[in-house]
C-alpha cells in the first residue's frame, strides 16, 4: 500500500530558507501553529475553539501562509538580483 502520510497530505516542494540575521523569539505558553492564522489577521481567536474551522482548515491555512511567505522571500530576492545587474 506504500507510505501513508498523516492525513495523506503532500509535503511542500520547497524548504523554507533559514538565513536569518537574528534568532526569532518563540512563544512558550501559546501554540504558534494554532494561533498563526489569528496573528495573520485571517481568523479570530474564538474561531479556534468554537468549531468554525476543522483541523484540515488549520493545516491548509498554515500551508498557504508558508507558501505566501516563501513567495514573498523569492520576490524580494529576485528584485535584489535585478537591482544588482
């Protein structure tokens, strides 16, 4: 039957860059993965608990946020390369 992934989700086809010039602060009392759509302004905090969204919704929105961040990073990198020509 082959490999079965958790929720049968396909992995992203890129690894996010980790060339930071600083060590980012991390929340120690809050689940950052769970709250990331709230921090992005896409969901309200109570929607995490009231059944508005499913676990699949949470996985989808986090994937989209990661893809958005990667695309923004690539766009900035391409603009910097073009400016350097």
